[in-house]
C-alpha cells in the first residue's frame, strides 16, 4: 500500500491571509470580540487533541477517528458562530457565499474518496475471515488454500484506489484559496472570515494527513504556514511539526502500509507464510496456533477500527452537506443564489 519514500515537495509561500481578515481598521464590539476569542480558543483546544501522549498512536485508526471527530466539531463550531453572529445568509457578501460553497463541495468530494477507501479496506476484512476459517480447520488441504487467500488479501490491500487520486488536486486547490476575501464595512463579516480561515487551515491539514495515510504517499502530506499573530498558530505549528515528523518517519521505513492496525495484520500474515509452506512439526504447531489466534484478534481490531472511522467520516460528510443545503435553501428563499454557485455535480457525486 505504501510506496517508496518520495521527496518532500516544498510548500509554496502565499500572501499573508491574516492581513486580509484582520479586524484592524474596524473596531470590534466587546460581544463580537468575545465570540471570536471563544471560537479561536476552542479551535486551539481541538487541535491540541491531535498530539497524543505516545507518538506511536499517530496513524492508528483510533487517532484518525479522533482527528475526524475534531474536524467535525470545528465545522459545527463555525455553524454555531454564524448563528451567534446573527448574520443572516441574505446579508452575506457574494464572495463569502462563494467561499463557503467552494469549500463545501470540495470537502464532499474528498469525503466520498475516503469512504470509498474505507469500504475497500473493509472488503479486505472479508478476505481475512475466509483465511481464518481455513486456518482454523486443521486441514492441510485448507492450509494450502489459505496461502492463496493470503496472497489475494495482500494484493487487494496493496492495490490502488483511483478515487484517492482526486484528493491531492482538491487539497492543492484549497491551499491556493486559503486567502479569504477582503471584508469591508462589516465587523461581523470580518469575524466570520477570520474564523473560517482557522477552520479551513485545520480542514486542509487533517485531510492531507488522511490522504497521505490512505494513498500510501508522503507527498500528500502538507506543511501549512500560518501567521504567528493568530492565537491558535503556535498550537497548530506544534501539532503539524509533531505529527508530520512521525508520519514521515513511518513512511521512511518502507512498510507495506502506514496504517498501524493494518501493518500489525500484515506482520502476522508474513509470520504465517513460512509455517504454512514448510509444514508443521510439534514445535511449529504451537507457534502456528498462537499466530492464528493473534491474527484473529488483530483482524477484529482492524475491522472495528475501520467501522468506527467510517462512521465519523460519514458524520463529517453529513455535517458539511447539511450546512451547504441550509445555505442554498436560505439563498433560494431570498432569491439571491447565482446559478454558478449551485455546484450541480454534487448531487450526482453523492448518489454515486
């Protein structure tokens, strides 16, 4: 699943987005300042969760679940902020609407790609269950068939998912559009745009981690510079430095996969191969039975982890979709939605 270590592609610099969304020049009221401070403090807390006590937890499915849960919470925080700002969609500048819709359609696309990969990996669990059934049969004939099934499993897990190829272009596009539109004569709009910048940075980064893990390619892992004047910048920098260093270390080992639970299963599969091919003596039989037992436990742990992660990815998809639908509904009611912003291909992609 993972490929040979690819040279890190330097992240290109872009203009300071903070300059474009800073409240400087228009004084924020105490209430608006409080809303912004609360959002950014919460953003820091959610980002801090991504640094585990043990770095070996990075790229465990449980850690990826936590990361996607944090991302879902950040997007819910944005929706709550919009409500608290008492800024009806009909009062939004067209550029703000464009930003929101552009981000949401890309996140729906990338969520579909992740769901596709999780489904593919879950299918591999069915192959493992077939293998385990044969290994626990105590039949030499079934043992030989198990070897073939193990080959099929490794080929399936190591195959490429074409849907993941869309992730990098989407991430590149999101990175290029990190600069949010200037806001004039609207203190509430400036608060919203600054909050959306923080949410977008967190989203792009976490999605880059998922894209790298699922594709088996370190080139999909991004290094995002952010203005150090933002209150959450230091936390984000620490998270990014810690997580990226460990992920690149994992890739440098040249393992079959960088997903830790999947790697644990693969290690046991490799251990079983020579035992099945060379035959079982009294000593080997004990080792064989222990290895089969360990494989079942690891396979069950992998399956549970994939199921849990699939649920939170689906939850994130629904949060993004509901936010997008609500915005479009309000715009239609107000009669202000331009046809160019409807993103008509989303529905087709969701159906597929």
